[in-house]
C-alpha cells in the first residue's frame, strides 16, 4: 500500500480508529470520543518483531498485532472528519514505516452498543518482522532485551496489560511473558552487579 492509497481511507465523515496496543494508552492524536470497543474475528498477539520503537534489528523487541481468529477488546477513537487526513498522515509515519501492518476497516462494537467501522492495523503475516506464534520463553527473552526509540519493551508490555486490565480483559499468557521477562532482567542485573 502506498501513502496515497492510505490517505484514500479517510471517510467523508468522522474516522474511527481501533487501538489494541500502544494506541490504547498513547494515541498521539486528538479525538472527539474514546470508547472501549470489541472486535470479533481478530485477536491480539505478541507477534511482531520491533526494530525501531521497542528494539533494534540486532536486538528486536516484540509488540502486538491483530491476527485472524478470536476477538479483541481495545479502544475506539472517533476523529473529526476535518482532522482525519492529518491523523492518517501521523498514523502512516507511526505504524506503516516498515509495512509490517495492513490497514483495514473492521467492525467494532463500542461500550455504547454502537457498531462502528474502525480502521485497525492487522499484522502482515508475510512480512519478515512477523514473528508468528513463539513459545513463551522466546517471547520473554525478546521482551526482556528489547529497547528502542520509545523505551524498554517490558514497559510497553506492562502498559498494554494495564490497559487491558482496565477493560476487564486479563491475559494470563501475556502476564506470564511479562513476569518471566522481568525475572530475566533481574537475573541479568544481579550478574552484572553482584555486590548490590
């Protein structure tokens, strides 16, 4: 998809955006409304290697993507139509630099029981940065070691989980990955500073 094609996603009216990872807690754009929302047919997965925001090409981190199957709670943002193009330009720079996501409209049901057509970023399973289904130990090592332009990977996962909890969506698998990643970091810290 080109930038011009992406901009054509702007509706004539207001634009809805579905956030399920960092967009839940750091959207980076102004919006009219913000609602918890549910999407059927996709699930949140730690399936994308991060080479920029939460890792580097040599030491990748691991961030979430939407993958087919299941369902996902997140946040739906309503952006005024007059601001839609500017928000899309921002999202292109933020989410589409490496084309690891495919922008797609999904049906999201907000907490007000209203169904909206929302733009979401689906993980591109043909992209080299698509990690797929990794075992929990590998995930924990990536999260423990990942650090990039926006900080440490453990902080990303911690904040994502905190906002999932706010939505009433526990995820024992993600929680295990975070717990194991924090334990790995602590063991490394102890080895590097044995006297402290």
